[in-house]
């Protein structure tokens, strides 16, 4: 038995080591937290999908929130994620193009970051260029016209901040800082950004009443021969108000931005862009992937009489030959009133979504 003692001790040590993640304290016990699911979502949508390798915890969300508002992620310490995804602007940017640290504007409008936890198609950005949220949050840091930094530089900067060493240890059980853990924390926080308290949500819950004009607008929205909006943006049974899919919605005859087709290389997908949610239109102007429309009236006019044919135009744009669905002035006013009823004024004031610093 004495001869076997070293082997026994090695076996015990090896077993204990395998039960503990590398670099993680054995006593590490994060606090699980659930997404605050709106009542109407609970009734109409499946539960949000959270990756098994990145469960939500109070500590992880808190770290992600700090990083979301942290300007040290940029090369010159002047720009955070919140600089282009502002809470009071529906977590988007009311500038047509966000401007990076070198004063260079981008070429697409900032996409709102709300209800991402229900994006089951796992395609992110206007062009679907990211296949996971963790992949998506890494890119702006290194983008030359956004934060123009490197992740090794970000890690080194955060490592010099004792507060972040503590936050990473609280979130992941180790003071080790890495871009992978930063991406996990940012993803946790972004998944908690939920918008489900609009007037229309409360109407569906029998807690609010639509005006006659808003009711008429809902009818236009759902009418295949008038608004015909529901194919890409859902109906009251889909409170996300997007299909999270990609469409060519008749903006251009020729494309300077290939959208999804630029990622896939498939000519049949040239000019296809992700359908944004119709939530919070009161706060997220300008509209479309390139922010070309400054007002909601211009968006409605586009679908009414501004459709342009191209080889990849979506078959759902059935009235392109007539330029659009040809809405009356009354129908336009009604549709606008309904669309604005999908805005959630409480989003900007949610204390959990504010800068913690």
C-alpha cells in the first residue's frame, strides 16, 4: 500500500483538478439571474435561449454593463459601446452614421440592441456577418473606423485597473482578463436589454386602449392589399416585430452595399439586409441600414410609392411594378400612429441600463 501511495495522491489531485475550470477558484459561486421577460413575451414567445457556456449571472451582467459604458475599450479612451448604442435612443444612434475615434463616419446606421436574447437565427448585424452575439461584440473594438483598438491592448489596459480585476474575478472566478471573457460579459449584459412596455403591449394585456387612428393603422399594417407589413415584421402574435431574416426591400436598383451577399458571396443575396424591429421607432431615427430616411413619413412613403426593382428584390414586394402599395393620406397617418404605439418610453429610464460609473 505504501508503494501505491504516490499514485493514489496523484489520482486524487488529478480528479480535483478536472472538476475545476482552469484558473477558477473552487469556491466560485456566481449568482444566477434571469432576464426580466415582459408579460406579453411570456404569453407569446418561447423562453429566451441562453448559451449553456455563458449563463446569466448578476456578476457577469454587472461586468458587461461596466464594459458597455467603458471608453477604455477604444484606442484613445473616448468611445464606448454606448457611444453608438445610446439607451435614450433605443440603444441605437440618431446620427445617420456613427463616428469613430478618428472622426471617420461609418457606412451603416447603428442597429438597435434590444430583445437580442430572442434572436434564434443567430445572425447579427445588418449583413449577418456575425454568427453569435459574442462574435459580434468583439468586432467594433478592432474596427478601424470605430474604436480602432486591439484586444491585447484592451486587456492590458483593463489589467491595470484593480476594479476590473475584481469584477472579472467576481464574474468568472478568476482575475484573469481576456477578450473571450470580456465578450461573454458584454453578451450577458446585452441579453438583458429588453423592450416590452409599449402602449401596444399594454393594449394586448388589456391595460391600455388604442385610439381609432391607431386601430386603423393596425388594420392597414395587417392588410395584404394595403400596408402588407406583417410578412417581414410580424403581427401582434410576434411581439419582436421582426422576423430576424434578410430581405431586399426595394431601396435601390444598383447596390453600393451588397449586404448579406457581401458575406455569403451569393449574387442572389446582393442587397439583402436584416429586418430591424419596429419597436421604438419614436427614438431610433434615422431608418434603414444606411439611415437614408430621416422620418417615419419617408419610410411609409417608400413602401407606398417608392419601391425600386432590382434582380434580388424580395417576392414580398409584390407591388414594385406600381412603385408600392399606394396608400391614401389617411392610411399613411393611421399606419404612422400605430407604428409609434410600438415605442417603449420606459426603456431609456431603466436604471439597470444606465452607466454604472
